[in-house]
C-alpha cells in the first residue's frame, strides 16, 4: 500500500513564483508548443538552412583531435584557466601586434562564456574600483543590468537608440555620457549591438573614445559577436582595438558562444587592460581571489576546443571561412525578409532590417503584435520585437513575413 505523502510546512512557503527570463523563457515556451509550424527566433542561436542547431566542422575536428590525444587528462585548470586559450583569446581580440599585449599590460582569465566574464569583471570592479556606478545603453541585452546589480554596482543608463530613425542617437549618447560623473564604468557593445543591431561608425567610436578618455571613465566592452557582425574578425574588433591601443585602461568580456557555436560549453575570457605590467600582475592576483570562491577553476573542454582552433593555422582559416558563411547567411535572411515585406506592401519602412548589423533585427513590432504573432502563428519572438535572423531560413522567411504583415495590418500599435 502506498503511503500518503506527508505535507510538512516549508521554510520556503513565502516564495513567490519568479517570472521566466524574457529571453530564455521564450525558448521554454517554444519547447512546450506542439505545433508543427512553430518557429523560434527568440534566443540568439545560429541555425543552418534546415533550421537545425549548427556545430561548425572545425569544432568537430578539434574535438576529434582532443579525443585522440591520449596525453590529455582531466586535472584541474589553473584558477585563471587554460593559458594557451587565454593567450590566443587576447591576441584574437587585441591583435597580434597589440602594443598593450607587447607591453604585458593585459591580464586575461578564462571565464564561463560572456556572462561569466562580465560577472567576474563586475565583481572585481565592485570590490576594487573607486566608482561603483556603471552606465549601460538603452536598450541593452536584458541580462546586463542584473549582472552588474547583483555584483554590487549601481546601474545607470545612457541614450543609445533613436526609435524614430531606428539608428544611433549619437548626440543623445554624447550628451548623457558628458553629464555622467567622471570615472564611472561605461558598458559598450564591441560590435553587433544587442538588441538593436545598430553600431557607431568608426568616426563616432573615435568621438566616444575622446569623451570617455577625457572624463577618465572605464570602458567595459561586451564582445559577444566578434566575426558575426561583418564576417571579419579584425573589422569587428575595431572598437576594442581603438581603446586598447590608446594607452588607457579597459575591460573586455569575450564569448565564443556564437562565433564558434560553443553556446553550452561556456567558453569565454575576461581581459583587463591595465596601466602597466606590474598593475596587470596585481590585478591577476586579485581576480583569482574573486574566481576561487565562485567556481574555483573553469571547465576544460570548451576552452581546449577553442584553443585548438585558434592555435592551428589550418583550423583557424577554416573557422574564418565558416564565420563569413554564417554572417553572409544572416545578411541574406535580412534581404529576403525585407523583400518579402515589401512584396506584401506591409505598411511602414522596413529598411532597418537590411541596415542593422549582427544576429538580430530590432523590428519595431510592439508587445501586442509579438503576442499576436506567437499566439496565431507559433512564432516565438522576444517581447521587445527582436527577431533572431540567424534562426530563419529560405523556407521560413515567407511565413514570418506573412505573420508580420497580418500583425501590422490588424493589431493596433
Ligand atoms: N552579451 C551579449 C550582448 C549577449 O547578447 C549575450 C547572449 C551574452 C553577452 C552572453 O552570452 P554567453 O554567456 O552565452 O556567452 N545573448 C543571447 C543569449 C544570445 C542569452 O540571452 O543568454 C540572446 O539571445 O540575447
């Protein structure tokens, strides 16, 4: 006979049901939907033309090499991670001939993908930096304010996007950062700004650099899409190299989730460009004290894969070609969606779809229109109207265009 479960009072009775994450929750809802026509363009995850998750061939090759190398073991990595990986990551973002690297002013540590790298950097700043405020763009990736807040920094914002022009509000950005106190931390998206797909031009970056350096602020770059914006790793590192090359200090969080397709492997790095070699050494000793009680040491596998690709000329070249292919496919999806909307005569100017850069299109769809599209068409989009172009294919573009057309023509804004 089965005994009745005993219901005892819980110490957690007072807990409220927490809301789903606005991005990850979209994938959860998508997974539960039984519809055969469902489409997930919420989370930024690259899909191949067949709509399937994509593992680059170089990653498979690197994994095979690692598997066959019987000299490899499973011992703990150092607290700062795989030294081959961190060295190669720093070169990838700062460039082979980077003065900061040559002067040994950079401390790079392996962290848990982009999120973990930003978090470790934020924890470090909350503990050791004189100013406890970070300025983030409006809008920005939804996790940014939370990461900095839980680390103990005060989060303030600066103007970034102009919803009328669907472009950068450069004047607003300069105005807000000018009005901010000297010395504060400023979060910048290195390229392919999420969610807007709007990046400053080279000249605008120089203007931002002048302002930030003039006010002795600390730039903190989130670089989650190197190679995904233009298809070119060097081009996409322009903003970071500009700041790292001017002799000043900056932080850079790198993620290999998107550009190497290593999402769930959690591969990333935090680089702290310091004023001198001796400061960089002390910074490294202190960042270890942050990491050790958090997760002790980072995982081995993903960083070994990335290091194998980055450190082998043949694999590296193959990866570059693959990146170009992924970026080109995304650009093609932009063109197709734009054409499909124009062909339907969908009201509005949709040229921003082809102008925006990177993985996402910030469509301008309202919350209500998104809810309508998800409800009627089983197409999953984040509520801010951001569509992951990397989740589309030649086959699914017309379906999305149709859904957008009907939503825009029937749902009041
Ligand atoms: N920074 C930005 C700007 C991002 O868009 C993301 C991921 C990250 C950092 C962190 O990625 P990582 O920790 O996996 O390296 N943004 C995704 C996924 C792709 C997510 O929200 O977690 C997005 O759909 O916005």
